[in-house]
C-alpha cells in the first residue's frame, strides 16, 4: 500500500505561477488592471466588472441575518486577524481589492466533535452600492455541519472567502446566489480539506447581472474527499463565470466536480473553467471534472474549458468531460410519442438535467426554492418561444 512520502504535505506545496496560476498576493499592484486579453480574464465582461476592479475607500459588507446554533461561534474580526487565518492570499485583482476594502472579517467557527443536525443558514443582503467583505470559517476536527450562505438584494459586491475544514470533519457548504438583476458579484473562495475529511459544496446561481467566482481547493493531508456541484441559469444579458481549481497536493485524495448550466435569451453568457493540478506528491489520487450546458434559445454563448495538469504517473484515475448543446431530439421524441406535449417534454428534460445537482443539497427548503426558480425560468423560455412563433 502506498503511503505519503512527504511528512509535512502543507510545507511541501511549491508555488506555481503561470498564465493559469497567478502568484497569490495581498498587494494590489501584483494584480494589474486587466485588459481582457489575459488568460484568466479573457472570458470575463471587464466593462461590467469595472466597479469591482477599481481601488477605493473601505466599504461595508452585507447585512447578515440568521440563527447561530448553540456552540457555534460567529463574530467580527479585524482585517489583520482575518488575514492570519486565511488559507491563501488573493489570486486576482478583485479578491485583492475585496481584502483591502473590507472593514472587518466575518468569522464562523464550528468546534471539534460538534454535530450540528440542522443546517446553519445565513442570509447576506445587499443594500445597493459598493460592498466588500472578507469571510473566514473554521470547522473543527471530526465536526459535522451544513452551512448555507444565501445572497439577496442589490450590490456591487467584491469578496474573499476562506473555509478551513479540519481532519475527519464532514461538511456541506451551500451557496445560493439569488441576487437582484442589477447585482455584480465577484471574488474568491478558498477551501482547505483536512486529512480524511469529506467536503461537499453546492453553488447555485439564479440571479444577478454578472457573477465571477474563483473557487479554489487544496488538501491539508492524505485521504481527503471533495465533491463540488453547481448549477446556473443564465438569462438574456447575464454573465455567469465559475473558475474551478482543485490542487491535489496530498496523496490518496479524491475530487469530483460536476457543474451544469442552462442558458436562454440574447446575450446570455456562461463560463466554466475547470482546472485540476496533480502534484508529484499526490500519489494514488482520483479526480474527475464535468461541465454540461443546455442552450434553450438562440443568441446564447457557453464557454467551457476543462484542464488537467498531471505531474505524476501513479494515480488511481483522472478525467474530464465538457458538453454544450440543445435539447436531445431523441429525448423529445420519446416523450412526445407517449402523448406528452412538446412544452411539457422540454420542462421535464430541464428538470431532469438539474435534478441530480439539486437533490444533493440536502436542505429541503433550499431545494424547493431552486425547483421553483427553475420552473419560473422555463416559463420565460416558453413565453419567448411563443412570441417568436407568433412573429
């Protein structure tokens, strides 16, 4: 049986700097204003994101509400304390500006051995205008919890989030972007998976004008398992961008990434960048990443770029898949041949497309809301299709 050959895996992480991996730094000057030609920015709507790319004065964060379970700690730290607890520095200009402009750091801690049966749900409400925030969450060894962060209201929101999951913990992280239509939200989410820990994340985006999130994950020891699921529905004129990076820097670790999106309306644009790095020390790892996009109307664009960077040949398995297309004609024919109308057939196909992701959330009230939102989106698609037919 192969075991770790490097006693201190965290200490063995070498910094990789390339067009895919800029040098992490809190120094904004290390992250120059993008032109849109850079590899990490070439799919992004620079003009729309411009308010978040400019330096400015200290900005307040979101208005947070929610119930804190007994034994769980929620408090405000200074920005300096937040940086000391962070997993890594910012990797792009927006997250660096978010760290610099944050008035304070929101801090959540679930103690060791704690088992929180009910989901911990917090709602962040945008008040309009600029908002910047740093957020750090720590989950103690062998703890079990589900944390739901739901975003509402209107804002130009730059953020940097860090989630540290200790050894043996079992944690679910759920992000629901239910923003108003004028919101611009961008930033960085960094996740550290401890030895033999199990982490599942679900990222759902149904609102906002533009969203650009760099989701980064790495391991603090062997045996960690990570599942990352996502769903997004891009409407006319909406930009949704998820940039995934899984750093297999420890042996015998696992990761599985599955993001699915649907697009409808002129100018709807989605971007999914999936990058997995398998380092020399990462012996016996297993990884797979997948992105599927369903184009519902004309005038949409889905960019999907999976990457695998492999530095060792001793792995259990590694692969990726990406697909973008319209409704499957065979599925439509099958359903319609059994007396189901075309409209209902399309609705069933889209629900089936998203159902495998939504059911993994494990929070009934959130699942119910997402099903309802998908249904509302489908009503918009059907309405626009009818209008086009009548014309």
